């Protein structure tokens, strides 16, 4: 059954691509049937609970297993793919470019994501993790604009670096334990001969999975990829693919480092920074999808905070408090996935009809669109942690995990008290920016009266299938907001039935949520309306120079590293003994690099002249070219430069290898 869940969509992807070359409706039908089949199969998992292995692949083969957490997330994945697929049929109704490619990689990514969620060991997780990293890259560049290509570069850079460092961590962990199976790791870790190498492996794994999760400081792809990707893909990028990274971190924490306080401290601190910074960026944003993207970064921080508290409490021997934090972590993963499914599809309706995202331009669009307004409101209430909606219970459990840490004197009670307030303030920011979005799009009127009249005249903004998909997904916010449902779901995922006794609506638990909501209301009134709203327009006061990619990463790669290598070259050049050796290494490296580059480019040229042969199309006369022709030509040239060689990917691979070599050098010195 697991093999069908994973490999059926991966086989149907090429079939959909081939069908789309002749009949687009057949392609769409294959996509819908594939997603529906996976949904039906995953719904049967709680009854069957299978375990499967595929031998003779990578070490001891691929292994898959099921438990409460894996089963629920396999179902959530299938639900999200089904919902976005139904919505995508209308979203792409007027588009013809690159849809065959889109559906091919959507289905392959579905299989790879299910492969991660049902994996029984870290190597199986890694294999499917890398597959979905590269297949989802096509979502980011789908529209092939300059912004999409640049965001795709950033996404690919982080994916390649993260994958290489992750693989290095897995190799070191295997060297220390002799296994990567989740059910064997904890016992094997206790016998690990070198704790230093074990922790180095753990931090490499944390870095690798953190790249996909959107964890600070490798979050830079997330706010840039979501706005340029199609909205159905954005829902999956935010709701599911970030959880793939969280899944890896959580499995490593639970099975390898659950009693190691240092690892928990690092995860906790990274989670707190990610949580607060994401909320702050979302508060300043004036772009609908970018705000939701930064919100995803913040919610990932909430989940990582819960993961870190679980680790610390386990290290302190407080299993009861640890399982409270773990329950909040797992529930918030599920909640955030379903919340972002509803919110990004609702945002997709705006994009589908207006093709713009700036808040001032879309202000007042949803005033008379009832189903869209309700769906967005339910998502906003859920993510803000309002009582009776799903986000409240998971955030309350996360908060209780921090409180337990303070009472149990886990690590540093004073610092944990500060973290508790950062948690509450970040929750308040969440309420403030969601209030900002809802009031802007669904309550206020547009400054342009004619545009507002056009908005009001178009009350039917989506078809019946999209309405059912978006409105239906928003109902999860209410269903999962009931304590009976959430506690039983938490007990099933964690295997700990003590959580069934959790009382969500006591004054002590309500107090934390009400503090966050009060902070959010004050931030909206005093900051959003007084500072971030000027002369009738929403303004973004976040300094552009604080962009971490432009401030740190690109200077490091384009200026600092060449400078360092230049200094090293000068040292080697002045030494008569080392000069011939360095020259020989450089010549050998140049020959190998040129051979690889030419062979890869030659392969691509061969494919272009055979399988992907293109017909020449006469261009219009330059004098007759309008702005659309010129923009299209510029986009085509940009895309060709990206697709025609592998230089950029090879450069990123080299940087990843340098990181791995640096790790080995540090380990050697520490020994």
C-alpha cells in the first residue's frame, strides 16, 4: 500500500505530461484521479498500519513505516494536494504555458513528499527529500519572469547547499551508530564512541533540514519564492514542503538527541529567532502573498520552539511536560498546513482575478464575496490562536511546554521566561498582521471608486469546484478547534493518552491566548494604523538593506570568498616548494571542471537537437515590436540562459563541498 501511495503519482506524472501534449483535459483528469487515489489510500492507512522495505538501494534499501504521526501527515499531504489540484484547474484556466511541466512535477513531488512522511530511516528520508527539493524548484520558476528566476536561484542555492550538508551529516551519523533506522538510532547513539562527531552530525542534519523548513538563518528563499510561485504551489510550499524539513528535524530530535540538552538549546534559540523575525517581517509587508510567506516562517519558528522545549524537558527527565510540548508541536504542524491551504488558495482567488498582490491595489476586493470572506476569516482566526479555532489549542500546548520548562528549571528559567514573552508577542504580531490583511481586503474600500465599483460588480469570483475546495478546507479551522478532536488527535500522533486530560479552556490556559490577542489588537491600532499606514496607503518601512541574502550571502560568495582564495593563491605563489604543487592542482582541476562542463552542456545540446528539438519562429520587426513582445523576448533570453547550462548548479555544488570539507577539517583539529 505504501508503495502505491508513493510511486503511483510519480508514474502518473510523466503520463500526465504526455497526455497534455495532445489533450489538456486528459492531462487534468489524470492529475485529479492520481491525487484522489492517493487520498483514498492514505485514508486506509490508520486501519492497515503497514511496514514495507525495498532492498538493494543505498546501504540497506529504502524502508517505510507507519505510526500515528506519519499516518496523519500522509493524510494531510494527500488532502492538501487534492484541494490545490481542484483549485488549480480554475486557476490555470486562462494559462497554457508550462502547464504540462507543472503537472508533471506536482505529481512527482506528491509521491516524494509521501515518501518522506512515511520513511522508516533517515536515508530514505534523504532520498525523497532531495527529489522533492529539485522537482519543487520548477514551481518557483513557473512564470519565468526575472523575479521568478532570481527567486529560483535562491531556492536552488539553499536546496543544493542544504542537501550536501545534510548528506554529510547522515554519513557521520552512520559512521558513529552503524544505522540510520529510526527504531534503532536511540539505542545505537548511547554507544557512539565520539560525542563530538555525533554532535557535528546532528548540527549538519539540523542545517540541511532547516534549509527546507525555512529556519533562520537559511530562511531567505521562503519570502521570495512564495510571491512568485502560482498560488496552488505556494499553498504546498508553505503548508507541506516546510513541514518536510520540520519532519526531519523532529525525527532527529526524538530518535537521536532527545536527551541531549545542548542540541535542544540550539533548536530552541533558532526557533525563537525564526518565530519573532518571521512575524516582524509579515507585519511590515505590503504584499498579500509575501505576508503569508513570512507568516509561514514565523509559524515554523513556533514549531521549532516546541521541538526545542521537548528536547530540554526530556533532558531534565520531565516526560509529562515533554509530551505536552510534543503534542503542541505535532498539532501545530497539522494546523499550520491546513490553515495555509485555505489562506493561500483564498489569496490565489485574488491573484487569479486581479493579477496583483499589493495591498493598496487589492483593497476592498472581497467586500461582497461571502464564501471567500468566510474562508479567509476562518484561516485568520485559526492562525491567530483565537479560542474555539484550531490554532488556539496547539499554541496553548506549546505555551504550556515553555511554562513547564520554567517550573522544572530546565536549562535557564529566567531566559525561558523571556522566551515565553517573545512567544506571546509573536502570537500578538500574528493577530495584528492577519487583522491588517482581512480589514484591507474584506472591509475597507479601495481609494479608486471606479475600481471598487468593478470589485463589487464581480461577486462571483470563483467556480463551484474552487468554492468547495477553499471553503471546505477552511472548515478544518472549526472542526479541529474542538478540544475533544484535538486531544484525541494528539494522543493518536504521540501515542500518549495522558494528553486526553488536557483542559484547554481553563483560565490559566485562556490567559496566554488573551494576552497575545490583546497585544495584537494594540499593535494593529498603534503600529499598523498609526505608523505603517500613511496618507491613505500601506507603507513598508522595513529597510531593504537588511535583506540577509544581499547583506551577507551574496557578498560572501561573490567578494569575500574570492578574496580569501586570492590571498591563499598569493601565499602559494610566493613559496617555491608549494608553487608547482598548487599549479598542478589548479591545472588538473581546470581540466576536470572543463570536461564536466562541456559534457553536461554537450548532453543538453544533443537533447535540444533531438528529443527537444525546437522549430525556429520568425521574430517580428523591431520597429513593430510592442512592449509585450520586448518583455517576452527578454524573459525568453533570461530563461534560456538559466536552462542552457549547469554552471550555476555546479558552482553551488562546489560551495556545498567546501562546507563539507571545512566540517571535516574542524573535526580533525578537534580530535
